């Protein structure tokens, strides 16, 4: 029977639940799950909303064999104005557990491209993962988004950072470094080296319940420095970071009683690679170049006050990764990849020139894990 891809409707919900059960039971991975509701919890379609989610399912008879989401949004491209693009996210295929359906993954991606040629995907766990390789075959351009981290509590980091402790000899070395204090000294020295050479201007940061018109001023003032950025005006920010969402904090940063930037921070959900550490994330941020360092520092201080052991962030724009580097962050290997379709890549050409000023953060794409 032929597989047909169509919009996810309420009548598909029971088949999606069965699809999820098959994936989880066969793989043992609890994260292999698609939305049980046809109506997105985060960014449901609504009149006059500039950004929304929509879901699609691959149906074979009465069974669902695959599914994916599209986050429709507006981006600003320097010199070319506003364009509607879509993020291809949460693609799941029965081919993960049954080779009979090995082609479903490609069917999903091609269907998404047909619906929105200006398509991108973000994250994916690295360019060596199957989905990233498949998108590359389909003509997508892959760009890693730099990863930055700051160790707040070196002792906890050395004992709990499971991603670095896989080799027995390295785990032993980290144990010794933690016990003797040499690890604490090495980490703190490395993080302090660049920070000592740079002074962050005075600023005041406050937590806010919701974005308002002042965010429009910041968006309009700073948009000229980006080659591409998803629209971050007040209306869009209120949708992305709703006032009733308590898993994040919205920070407004001021200097001399003037708004100079904002940041979104939160604590990441538990991940085996981080052990028992509390991991804070600087999810999103916006400011003019001269204020980027102050915003990065404000977000860092807010997370440190929450008692996190490690702070992480992904930043693509050269202004922002310099702000994090001068703020005592270290650069690590990135598994967070931006994949742009042929049409979107053409829109961004010449890519070698525009790539350093793409503004992509962890909040772009499908957003926070809790959203899904």
C-alpha cells in the first residue's frame, strides 16, 4: 500500500500513539516520540501569528509510518528583506526500527521541501548523524554552530562530565585532578585568561515577565549587523517565550536607564553526558555589538546565582561568540548543525561572506525541549 503524507489531524492521534509505542519498544529510546496531539502545544496556528508550528504524518492505510514538524517563521536577510522560511524538525520514521520503511525518512524531507523550499534543520546531533547525511545528499549545506561552555564548579565538572570520562585513563586523570585541586586551577585559569584582558561595561539586569515595545527598538537598532536572523520583535518574542512558561527566565539588560539587550536563560533537562550536574543554558540573546558582552555577562551571572555547575550556549554570530570568549567561556566541539536547503543557501549567498554574521542560537529551530 502506498504511503501518503498529509497534515496531522485528530483522527490520526491514536495511530501516532501506536507509532510511538513501536518506536520506543523496539529501540528502547524514550525520546523517539512524536506529538500525541495534532494541535501543537507550542506555537499552534492562529490568525495573524507571524510564527507557528504544523505537523504532518506519513500514512499507510490506517497506520502512521512517519511524521515531522514545520515551524513556519519570518527571517530577515540583509539586503533582501523579510522572507518566510520553515524549520524541519522532529522527523521520525519507522525505518529506524524496520528496514522495510527505510525510504520514509527521505520521503518526509522531500515532502517538507515541496511545502517550503526555503527550509532548514538545526541541531541533529552533528554532521555525522544519519539525518544530517541524508539532508546533505538532498542538497542541504551544513554549517556547525559554535559551542561555548563555562565551568562554574570545576570539582563537580571533573567528576560528572560523563562525555569526557568514557576512557578509563581519562576518568582516572579527572579524578586525580579533582582530588588534588590541579583541575580546579587549570579550568579557572583558562577561563580567566581572556576575561582579565577585557572589561565589561556596567549594566543592570532584571527578570521580566513578558516582552513589550522596548524589544522592538532593540530589534530595529541591531538588525543591521546580521546577514540573517529570525525576526525577534516584541510580538514574535511574546509567542516564542510566553508569559506562562516558567521553565525559562527573560532578562532585560539596561545601562544608564536605557534598554541595551535581552537574554533567555534556563536549565537543561537531565542528560547522561552531563551526569548529575545542573546545566544552565543561555538559550537566546539580542543586542547591538557594543552591548553583546554586557548581555552575555548578565546571563552568566543570573545562571551562576541559580547554582548551576556548567553553563552552555551555541552562538553563530562573530559578535556573540567573541562576547562569550571574552566573558570567560571556552569553545568546545559542536554537534549543533545548521542545514540550509539549496533555495535557502542561494538566498544567503555569498555564503562565505554571510556565514560569520548569521544569528543562530539554541532557541532557533524547534526551540526548547519542553516545547515538544
